[in-house]
C-alpha cells in the first residue's frame, strides 16, 4: 500500500515538473486585463457595489440545500430501521428545518417583493 502511495506521489510530482518546464509562459498584456464592452471603453466602474440581499439569499440557499441533501440518507435509514429513536430524530431534524425556513420567511430574507 505504501508503494502505491509513493508511486502516485512520484507520478504527480513528475507531471507537475513537466507542466512547469513545458508550459508556454507569456505575461498578459494590459488590454487583456481590462473589461470588454463591445470594443468601447467601459461606461461604469467594473467593481460596482454588490447588494447584500443576494449574498444572504445565496447563503440561505446553500444552508437549506445541504440540509435537503441530508434528508435522502435519513429517509433510507428510516426505511431500514423503523425504531422510535430514528423516527424521532428524523422528525426533530425536520422541525428544526421548518423553524429555520419560517424564521427566514418572517424576517423577510426570502421575500423578493419587498425592497
């Protein structure tokens, strides 16, 4: 097993060294670093302020997406093991998930109409 890891380490090291030696290195010109707007100069600043509302919505999506992805293994465990502790832990997880989504709904974080 150690020989396998040594082989993989050496192979990746050789590939990295070959990439560094054989890669075509050219510094990018200043024109390639600027923004492109149909051949014209940019009319506004590229780094415009970002609304925190979108950031909060993305974070909420990630949190609830991870929690939903945890539901699938829990459902399969629930099908295999129908003990009362398993059912209660599954229901507790769903209650926490529902309280979280209702709290965010009450705070207005997922309401698109209000500004």
